[in-house]
C-alpha cells in the first residue's frame, strides 16, 4: 500500500525502538508517510531485518527491503542518512515536513532546532 497523497511527511532521527514504532504507526495510519531516516549507527540491511522481525512489536506483515540505498516498506522508498550531526541534513530536500526526535539527545528547543527541516 502507498499513501497518496500523504497528509503528513516526516523524518526520523534514529531507527531504534521508538523510531521503528513511529514508522509502523505511520504506515498503519495511512495518513503519514515516512520520507527519511537518519541513523549513523545502523546499517541499511540491519534496518530491514529489525523492522521486519521486531522483537518488541512483532513480525511486520508487509514488504520490507533495501533497494538502491533506500529502505522500502510496502513500496514506499525512504531516504536513509547516516549523519552524526543532523544539522548537516537537508530534511526538506527529502520531502520532510516534520522531524521526529527519537534519540533522547535533542531534549531542548535549542538542541532540537538543528533537526528541523531546512
């Protein structure tokens, strides 16, 4: 399934437990499209594995694969960044309207400002 047109396009900082949960909820809602994920610590192929076989949330019943450097979930290609400093990412170029802070690092408005779409 593909969200067209999406009601909301968002990106994620990190693809850990919270990032995967937000991604799954976005897909299941049909109203939110994840367009980019930044995680400098997780390899793309491991992202596929973790999302497909999540030990907390269970097996994802849709399709998940790596293709052309992107994470593809149910046909939706998600741009992957592996940037340690999120201020270097041009979130807007990836189509993001919002960025979900799921690192626990950017806990103030000043710190979070570096992760907002440009």
